[in-house]
C-alpha cells in the first residue's frame, strides 16, 4: 500500500480502480482544507513546470488556478477583468523589460 494524502484530479480514482483490481481510499475535503490543498498543488505544479519547461504543466497550473477561483467565488470572466485592469495600470510582460536598479537620488 502506498500513501499519497494529496488532492488529485476527479478521474484519478476511476483510473486507479480500472487498473487490474487496484483499490483506493478517497474522501471529500471541506472547503478550507480544499483551498489549502489547491495552494499546495499550485506549488507542486509550478515546480514541475520550472523543472520541465513543458506546456502541459502550464495546463495543470491553469486547472488549479480555475479551481481556486471557484472556491473564492470569482468567475473566470471577473478574473480576466482583474488581469486586464492590472495590465492597464502596470503593463504586461511583453516588452521583456529587466529592471537593473533604481537610484532614489539620495
């Protein structure tokens, strides 16, 4: 028996049980534990992306992001509005600007 104790995608238990008689134990988390697990999963997926550079890992990050928004009762459309507002106020990252230093004149 291998212990995981982690958030998994919805179809993982079905995939496990379809594999030659394997069984698994699952439970449904409460919202606060779910959000904490999503935050942990976000870190895990980011680490996987940074290590591999694979676009597939970005898709995993997006899925976790969407789940966090749902828990926080923020629609993806509202999130997009927030993103666009930040772009309008502070810009995006398209120009590849690397800030080296700032002299405050003192």
